[in-house]
């Protein structure tokens, strides 16, 4: 039998290398989805999602809600949210950190769409969209932007209740934006899932590289700003 110490060491290794684990899982899922897309067949995932979200769930009262959820990942909404971050975050670096992340993810999405060139779903769309379908730009942007907010709150917010509430709220927004794109008929479920995978892998990489450059010292500053002058001098 495998000893419990092996599982303990394995668990410790996974936790230590969690970014690598996240990237590997997301890349594998994305490649699997891409392979099915390039074969040109409609996946079981896409058929099931279409049957549930488009054929069964659509209603006059739910459509405006889904349109509003989708609008949270539009350029105007994201610009407003960025301005809020710049206005309320300490210093300019958190805003720059979020803005650079957003710009790079948008560029990555454009490149991937041009490489794959998957047509959008036909005859089921409730809103007009142009461009290619895979991976979903709204889903990529949602995961990249709100996912980064989850990362920031989790690492820098000390109040546990606030941390859980914010992270749960941002995660719900990400999920709703992805679902709204399927509901509105402008993306397949595989487009949305692929967008989530790309941006989640991207966040694991981006936070490991860019966070030390933009946010170094932020945590320490937050921890010491409540100290008295004598305590600061002693530290």
C-alpha cells in the first residue's frame, strides 16, 4: 500500500507548484476543445448547452438579465471598472497591473480567434455579434479581469468575511457572463469553456511575473500602515 507520507508529500508538491498545475490542466483542456473544434463537429457539450440554455431556458423576463450580464464584459463597462480601481486603490500600480492584464488578454484573444476562425452559431442569436467564435472574448476578458480581482482580494484583503464575499461575487460574475454568451446564442459552450481555460492559465502566469513588478511592497505597506511610529521604527 502507498503510505500516507507519500500522499502528504504529493499534496505539498501540488500546493507548492499550484500555478504549474493550473496551467497544465487548463492547457490540456484547451487543446482537447481545440482539437474537437478543428474537426468541425458540434460537440456533445455544445448540443447539451444549446438544448438547456437556448431551447429550454430562454424567456422574456430572463433575456434582459442575460444581456445585462453580458454587458459587464464590454469595453465601456471594463473602462469604468478600471477607473474605479484607479480611483480607490492605493497608488497607481494596482490600476496599471489590471489594465496591462486586460490589454494583453484582449490581444491574445484576437490572435487565437484569427488562428482558429470558427464561425459563430447561426439562427439562434438574440444579439448581433461580428468576428469569430473560438475562444469567447467575453469569457476570456471576464476570467482575466474579474479573476484578477479575485486574486487581489484574496491576497490583500485581511477581513475574512469581506474576502469571501468579494471572491464569491466576482466568481459569480464570471460564471454569469459565460452563461449569458451561450444563452444569447453568440457562442458555443466550448467557446466559453476554452476562454475560461486560456485566461485562467494566463492569470497563473501573469500574477507570477507581473505581481512582483507592480505590487511589491503593497502587502507590507498595508500591514505596517496601522503601526505606531515607535513600532514602525522598531520594525
